[in-house]
């Protein structure tokens, strides 16, 4: 391999390592919060599951990252390397500050920004108009129907009509899109799916966590707390393992997709391939990042959002793990951070609005919203600076 390719591979693995630092909180937040395992043991378990995830589930995410976002002619080594450098910087900085952000949105945003700065908007694989039209029509139809139902419910129980209507719009849009995608009635792919799931992911997590918590709480309403703890401590560890597996299969394959794209750009392969050594090194990189753990992120996820009981930790991890696994199998690079944060808030909200620290939620949501545009902007600026430096160096060499 030449120098540029080697450098790109190293950067891809470094991105996975930093991704593991940030994503560690996703995998073990509920286990740490309820003390089902000691933090070190929880980290080791999460690391092993993150490593195993890509091998036990699917490589569909790697293909989406490598071939579904940027046009083949725009996926050059320079674009990929600048996107990785910017992604490592943004993800590392916000991890150090304790913000649980989406590594998927960070990397894809950096890829999009670097591609636009280098080749214009045509360098990105944009969705066809029919797909956008279908999403808008289906999503807003579902949002309107559920908002009306929630509004009627608010009137019947004498609660806030505005609050219920807003919740109905968000939940209706999210569940309609996902339901139609599952049944095959609606096809959403590429960058459109990624943008949509920035909004849908936390809503799915919140709804699933809230619903599962209500069901479990009802089934065990006559059980003693000691009995519930004895049952759900081991179940929570299993659920946390599922979540870490799904996280590894989704986030852990970012480096695989980028390295495969580098192989295509350098002419080593003619199509998308993921050699065993690439899979192994990528998995180990995110596993090592998980072991070293971004403790600021873990603390905010485990203790900052809400107080979690053992059965609620099980509900949050199960809901998050199942959603991430489903989206991973569909090839959608979603944010495990968005989903698990939403599910933790969902189980907390079953105890009332005041049980959740909404200031923490607002801070996390703000980070989610700005991650994608900031990543695009930073990578575009770096590409433009790099281009100007090349022009200056060429001018100096000529004279």
C-alpha cells in the first residue's frame, strides 16, 4: 500500500477509536447507573460486544458509508482523508466536553462537506424527487392523524392540548415512516434516510422505552423491589450486551466503509469489498476506544438524564438495542446515541415530567441538531484552505 492509502487507513481506525470513546456511554450507561456491574467490567463487556457486533449482524452499514453517500468520482483519497481528520477533531472535542453526539452524523457530514467543496453539490448522492415526495406525503399524513388523536385525548383527560398535539406530530411522523419502511411500502435510502433518522431516532427510543417500561411495570406491579432487582439485574446485563452488539455493528463499521472506499479510489478493487483484516482491525479499534471510555459522556448518559431502576435499565437497553439492530440490518447508519438517550428519557418519563432533567436533554438535543451542519461546514472550510495552500505552493515552486 502507498503512503496516502496507509495514512487513510490509520485515520479510519483512529476515527473508530474516538467513536468508541464517545459510544461507550451508549453501551453501558444503564448498567453503570443501576450498578448491575462495576464500571470496569461493564466497559470490558461493552468492548467485547462492540468487537463481535459486525461479525454477528451485518456489514450493510459499511456499504452505505462507502458507496451510498458520495458519488464514486468524488470519493477521492483527499476527500476521504480530510473528512476523517475533521471527523476525528469534532468527535474528539465534543467527547472531551462530555457531549454524547452521533459519530454517524459527524462522519457523513464531513464526507458531504468535503465532497461539496471539492466537486460541488453534484458530488453528493441526492435522493430522487419521488422519494422525497413520498416521505413528505406519508410522514405528514401520519403526523396529522396521530396529532388529532392526541389532541382528543388531551381534551378528555384535561391535559395540555398543545403539548399532546406536538407529541402527536413527532410520534406520528416517526412511526408512520418506520412502519411503511418495514412493510416495504416506502423506500428511503442514502442521505435522506440519515437526515430523517436524526429526528426519528430519539423519538423511536423515547416511545419504545416509555412503552416497554409501562408494560413491565404493570406486569410486576405486585412484586417486591428486591424480587424485581434479582430478576432484572442479570436481564439488564443481557440487554446491555445486545445494545453493545448493535452499536458495534452500526458504528463499528464506519471505518470499514471508509477503507473500502479508499481501496476503490486507489484502484485496488473495482467494487465494494470488506477484507477480514479490515473488519477485525476496525472492530478492535472501536473496542479499544470503548475500554478507555469517555467517562464524561458516560456520566451524563448514566446519571444526568434521569434516575434509573434496574427494570428500567433493562427496558431502556432492550428498546435501544432492538431499534439499533433493526436499522443496522436495513443498512441505515443511525445514531445509537440518539436512540439510547431517547429510551433513557422515555423510561424516566414514566415517573412524571419532573423525573427527567430536561436541561440535560436540551443540551444533548442541541448537540444533535448542530452536529451535521457543523461537520459539513468544518470540512468545507478545511478543503478550501487546503486548496488555497496547494495553489500557493504551486505558485512558489514555479517561481
